C-alpha cells in the first residue's frame, strides 16, 4: 500500500551568467569598490547555478537547500537587472521532465530569454526533489512521517504556485510538464499523499477509528480530484497514463480504509449490520484493486485484514445479533478531516539565504532615479537658462547703447578701458584660433557619432532580415518573437538619437553663422592696443561732460548691473550644487506600496529643493528690468548733451560692434565647448547603445542557431512519406520498345486495365554463352492479362558484349518500362533484310547491338516474321521469363 508518486527533475542547458551580467555592471556602475563587489557577486551567482542545476542532485535535504537558495537569489536579483529579450538577454533552455520521445504534441525542450521561465523551472525542480525526498522516507517511524508530510506539502505548494504564475511569467505556451493543467494535477497528487501520510501517522498512533476514517476518506477525496483533473485535462500525456492506475488504486484503497475503520465505529455503536455492509464494501474495493491494479499497488495485507474482520462480523451476526445488513447506498456518509495544506511560496524559502546583491538597488528605483535626474536637470537648465538669457539681453542692450564705453570715451581719441579689457580677455582665451579649432573639430565628432549609430542599426537590420527569411522558410515552426517586434524600443531609441544629431547639426550651423557675422570685429579685438586704437575712428572730445550728474547716474546704474551679474554667477553655482538622494524615498515607497509614484515624489522634492532659488531668479530678472529702464532713460539725457556729428556717430558705431563682438565671442566659445562636450558625451551613450544592440543580436543569433538545430532534429525524426506523380510516359503509349524495368510501380486495378492485346511472336534465344553464375530456371508463362508485382529474376551476366534484354511493350498488362531517359544501351534502327523464311533475326555479336523494331499497330504482324496462330503462341515456351 505504501506506494508513493515522485516527480522527475527537469534538465537545463548550461548558461554563462558571468559575461552579460558583468558587462551590465561595468557599464552601469562606476569603477569603484561597489562595482568590484557586484562583479564578485556575479561570479558567486554563476557558481550557485552550476551547483543547483549543473550536476545530479542527491535525494537529500542539503540538495533541496541548494535549489531553494538559487530560487531565492533569482527572486532577489530579478528586480535589480533588466532581464528581457531587448535589454539584458539571457536565454535559458530546459527539457520537458516527462518527455520520452515526442509521444504527444508538446515540445521536447523550450528556450526562452526570460528569468521568469528560469524561476518557474527551478521551482519545479525544487518541488520534484521534495517529492523524491518524501518518497524516500521511512514511514515506520515518526521522524520519517513528519519529514514526508512536510515535503509533500512543500511540493504541493510549489506546483500550485507554478500553476498560478507560469503563463504570466512566460507570455507564451509552456512545455507540457509546467503547463497549468499538469502542475495543478501534481499539486493535488502531492496534497493527497501528504494526507495519506497523516492517515498512516494516525494509524500508527492508534488514534480513534472515527478520526482515522475521516483522514482516509479525505485522502480518497484528494486522490479522486487528482484523477478527475487528469481525465479532464491530460488524456494524452503519457506520464499520467502511467500514474493514472496508481491514482485510481490509491483512491479505492483510501476508501476501503475509511470503510474499515468506520465499520469499527459502527461495531462500537452496536450497529452490526452497518459494520458488515461497510466491511463488504471495503472488501469489494480491495478486490477491485487486486484485480485491476495489482501490478502497481499490493493490497494483500489490507484484503486479509478486511476479510478477517468481515468473517468475524458475519459469524457474530448470524449466531448472536441477527441485525439486518443495509445497502451501501443507505449508509451514512463518512466525514472528512483535512490536516494538510499546500505550503505558501513566499521567498525566501531557504533558511540560509543571503542576497548576493543586497546593496544594489532594484531596477524600478534605478529607473525612477534616472527620470528624477532628468527632471532635476530640466529644472536646473530652466533656472540657469533664465539667468543667462537675461544676462545676454542686458549685455545686448548696453552694447546697443555703447555703454560703458561711451562714458569712458570722453576724450574721443583713446581706446575705452572696457574695450581694452575685453580685447585682453579675448586674447587670453585663445582668440580666433581657439574658436576655429573648435569649429574644425565638430564635423569629426559628428561623423564618429553617426558611424556608431549607423553600425548599431545595421546590426539590427541584418539580424531582422535573417529572421524574416527563416520565418518565411519554416512558417509556424519558427516560433520565436519576431525581430521586428523585439527591436521596436531599440529602433525608437535610435531614431531619437538621429533626431538629436540632426538638431545638433542645426545648432552647429547657427554658431558658424554667428561667428561669420562677428569674425572681423573679433579679429580686431585680437590685435595690439595701438592697432586697435588706430582702427577706431577719432571724434571731437566731450570733456565737458566729465563729472556731470548724468554721467554719474549712468555709472551708478552700470555698477549695479555689474553687481547683479556677479550675484547671478554665484546663484548659478548654488543652483548647480543642489543635491538630494532620492533613492531612499523611492526604496521606502517601493517597500510600502509595492510600486513607485515617481512623478509625485520627484516633483514634490524638486519644488522643495529649488523653490527658493526660483524666487531668487525671478527677483533678479525683475531687478534687471528696472535697472535697464533707468539706464535707457539716463542714456537719452546723456546723448542729448553730447555733440552729435558724423565722426562721433562712426566712432560710437565701431565701439558698439566691438562690445557686441566680445559678447558674441564669449557666447560662441561657450556654445562650441558645450557642443564638443555634447558630442563626446553622446559618443559614450551611443557606444552603450551599440553594446546593447550587439548583445541582443548575439543572443538572438545564439537562440537562432539553437532553434535551427532543434528544427533539423525534429525534421529528421519525422517519418518520410514522399509522394510523386507518375510521369506522362507511363500512361502514354510509345511507338517503340523500352528498356527493361528498373522500378516497379503498383499495377492499376483490374477494372481499369486496358483490354488484352495479341501476344507478340516469340523471340529467339540469345547465342550460347558461358554464364558466371547458374541461371534461375525459368518459370512457366502466365496469362498476359494478369499483372505481376515483381521484377523478373536476374539473368547471369554475359562474358562478352551483349545487346539488351528483350523489351516489354507499352500497353500490355503486367509489363513495365524504365523511367524516361534511362537508356543504358545503344538502341538503333537498322534495315532488316526481307527473309520471310527465317523465324528470327540474325544475331549481331558486335558491341552496342541495335534495338528491335517498334511494336506494330494492334493486330498487325511484325514485318519479316510469319504470323503464328494464337494457340501456337500460347504453347511456345520462350527462353526468357515473361512478366
């Protein structure tokens, strides 16, 4: 009776976790102690997989602990790495645990780039190993019973967890062993066996018969549910065809035990008729098991026990009690008591689990941090951009008013101090040569980035083309995700990079145009002070304005503007220096809610961090607006006091251009340096994009090669049943003879055969030769209307050159011709002499003997041969066997 079902383990192909995971770590985290620790953890994870899946496992708890630890580590690492087909692509290949040669429609093995698939298969192996450990326990002692019950419940819970999660984890049709129907049935079987173990424990502890009967009846109910689910969902799965008899037998055995112990309860209650009825029912159940399932389960001891109790009960009732024996259908239903429950699967399942990547934040937090960084950068750029735009506007207004050069140029012939300082600043920054070198470098940087992007997208195009060709060739057999669908995110990312490059090209052109507009004035500022002074036109002095109230007011306003600009530089540095670690907030939200509302958390933190700076920026802009208004008003008063003439206007115009050229130089230099930094930073990003494309293309090629190998093996296993059409020459009568048959076809049915034609005249025997082997004696001639299904027996080869064997003729039933084009002999036509008295043609011994003339029309004699009566033809025995 102690026959328990265990589940075999799935087998996995080897997977290298080190290379892809290490590459992700090195490209995602900076080279420091943290990165080195993650790389060591990757090595440990790879070793853990090899220990769990790369070797045979003993049926021991230590082996199960290794499997559970690997499963826990997969659960812990899943949210921390971007495992997917188009990001971190790892292909896991697993074989069907029950497959024994494609006896059903499922796949022998399945390869998927899904960590959820790996988790499912590892958990399946943990459940299978738990069932094996439980089945190996000694059920004669309490320790073995407790261990068996524990692991059967663990296996039931694991199989049930797979049933609930497998479809969402795989997003495609799984192999039959991990399909919801299969693992659901296995979960019920394991739960039934756990209940049976509790029944055995109660029996060994001699508990009350009423309790034991309820436990046995519940076990019978569990076995019945498993059997029913098998019959409803898995009628063709051969593993359960082997298990089905055990399930049916166990159900009957548990029902028999329930009836046996319930009969004892009836005896205690003086219900002797009920006792006999239950024992009779139990005996019938045991007899059914012995007759149908004796090869699977032995019920000899149980049958003897039931029969002894039944004999004693009948004897007592016949001689003493004379109680009426009721029908089985009239008996009260035995109660049920379920003491087992499938173990809940909530990691960690291992008692010794420690996360190898404990310090690594989950991908959800990393993604939220990335989006937060973008939001922060946008906020900083907006504030800093507002300040710089306002400063440029201020410089433009002052340059248009020739300030402060107009206040410094009261002499009318010297270089204003502000212009001289601006000229020295440009020379210190490298002058024209610096800008021209930066402009020269931009096309090279742009070309490099375009080449990286084009090469990355070309890899995707080539692999997608190959995938489409194979999909068109194999049709439904090519059952993997189309490359076109898989590469959509990467192509969208590539298109975004191309748009960025196009906008960068436009920005480069704007900078070049601005440089061309101010190039002459910038070159003038790069000259010596004497050359600069000579280039500036002279004008009448305005020394009378020196010390006037208007000049003092303008100088005060300009001083306030300079102070405002310095405050803006400080404010810009403070804005850029603001930092806040959002990972803590995101981790807390993920732990509490299971998800991260990034937008709400980020906007709240950014408003808190930059709210004050935003107010200060707005105040600075408002101050500039007021000061520029006062400057323009005072400048009008200043201009009205100056002596206006052509020389003065020309000088002011030149000074304005020089001031504007300095501002443009500074802006162009900053733009070019930002452009160079942009291209260099974009190169690193594109290289990462290229690596991502290369990794996924490599993974797809590996998956493609594996799938091609499987398809070739599958096609090779398929039975070959070629079909071909009979060529036209097989059905169209030919004018001449054909060679001896080389291929035999099935003759047409008798009702479709053409009518028999007259037998051609007998052929003469060939010349006498010495055969190399004894010839087979010729069989008797058969009627021409009977179709033969075999070729004529072989004739001994000739010692010298010989003509072809005598041909058969088209239209005669039972005669077959060789395929068209097959003519190993040189058939030729030659003129026959008119020899009416000769019964046969003269033999030609030379090589390459010509063929015999074609068949005459129906009913016509052959030329040169006397026509014989039909009866003589039938009596003639030819030398060669006829078909």
